[in-house]
C-alpha cells in the first residue's frame, strides 16, 4: 500500500454528472484501497459562493454525501467528511490570505471568467483558491486526483505551501495533482467540454429513460447509413468510450467503421450499455436513501476523524506563526 496521502473533494452544487464521475470520482473509488490514508470531502463552504439558499444547500450537501457512497467510496477505508465540520479550513485560509497577493488570485480561472462576463465577484469567489489550498495542505496531502480544470488550483496550493514554508519554516507538503489524461476533459453531447454552463451534461443518477433521451439527442451528421465513418468524429463515441469494455468498444467501432448501421441503432446500443454500467450505482443510491440518518452519521464520524488531524496541524501553524503564548 502506498504511503502517500490522497485527498480530493467535490462541491455540492447540484446533480453529479458523468464528467465528475470519470474526471474524478471513479479515480477515487479505484485508488481508495491503494493508499494508506485517503480523504474525500464535500467543500460546502465553497458551495456557499453560488448557493445562498439554506434548504437547497442543505439538501445538496446531503445528496452529495449519498452520491459519494453510491459510486463506491468506502467510509471504512476513506475519511469522508464535509469541510464545514472542520473549521480549521477557514482558520488556515485567513493565515494563507495574509501570504497571498491580489495579482496571484487575479490569475484564477473562476475569477477571470466572472470578470469577463462582468459578473459581480464576491470576496469568497476571489479567495476560492486559498480555501482550496487550506483543504489540501492541512492534511499533508501529497496526491490530489482531479480533472484538468483544477490543475491551476493545485498549483496555487503548491505556491502557498512554499510561501508559508519560506516564511515560517518547513511545515507544509507541496501536493501533486493527479490528472488522468484520457478523462482530463470529458466531452458533452455537443462536442464541447461537459459542463454546467453549456447545459450538455448527463446526470449520473438520471433515470434510464432520461439517459436514453440524452443519448438520442446527440447531434450526428447527414452521412448515409452505408458510408464508413470515423468514430472519433462523433461526441457520441467520446461519451460511449468512457463506459465500454474492450469487446464493446470493438463492436461499437465496427458499427461506425463498417457502415450499414443507422445512427438510431448505434444510439440505442450506447444508451443500453450506459444504463447497464450505471444501474448498480443507481440501485445502491436508492438503497442508501432509505436510511438518511446512517448517511449523516457517516459524515459526522468522518468530520471527527478529519478534525483530529487538522487541529494538530493548526496547532503547529499557530505556533510557527507566533500566536501561541
Ligand atoms: P468540482 O466540484 O467542480 O468538480 C469535482 C471534480 O470533477 C472534475 N471535473 C471534470 N473532470 C473531467 N472533465 C470534466 N468535464 C469535469 N468537470 C469536473 C473536477 O476537475 C474535480 O476534480 N475546486 C474543486 C473542489 C475542491 C477541491 C478541493 C478539489 C475544493 N477543495 C481540494 C480537490 C482538493 C471543484 O470545484 O471541483
């Protein structure tokens, strides 16, 4: 088992989609038994930036916890918790804020996107990467499996660790992002990055009918049935590729490459294989939902375990900064 410490998080901002699943969650599930220490958490303080409705946020945090368990995160192996149960995250953020400059944060994607769209930028949004650095650094995490869009945030966490260490002495480990090339950017139904802003996402826990409808809705082209096609030219194949076994891939490629199969039939084949793939997780989720208190208990216990580690680290930080008399 690897000694390194693996940590990652997913925001509670709405339904979980297959971009999150293949970009991040699946890796967590696949890696959870390979590392001695694994931390997976719900950054609910980050979610307040966009969700300022009490009931909605509360429901989303709960849903995210259920979904993490449904996809296969094992709470016996993984410390599964929510950020707000460990107030040290915000305390560390303040200290890091004092070491971080405005120009550093002005390079942040989320800030630049909002500015470009002339949206009002909250201090929380501006400071997002610093809170994320605290999330990672408090646990001495070395490996952070994420999608490509988070690479910059991990880089900023490294910068902040270095700045702190240079100022106060060796305290924090510089984390590494772990980005799986093939799924660094999952493609949506329109061929663009799968993303909430493009409204092209497929929800992980959609019903089978909704999933089939999504697949049926993918735009193709006007080539005749008999024409030979290159599967790589179609977002349908980009999406299907995530779910296929080697044999299914061969079969699917042949449908494109040999011609003779209509797009409608290819789509039905893909919809079925996706539904088959996702069915066990969807069923598990239904099961979990029957006992909400059990979910809440798992998260609370994870919070306690995480707090122990974070409190110890914060004690060291307070000492180094000069706050302890
Ligand atoms: P979030 O909640 O937006 O997304 C969770 C994970 O899903 C990945 N992802 C994708 N991967 C591939 N292709 C896509 N189209 C795609 N869309 C999303 C994201 O890269 C991410 O890994 N800032 C983080 C949450 C966070 C965090 C942390 C992560 C807060 N603190 C500390 C790691 C460590 C975020 O917004 O992810």
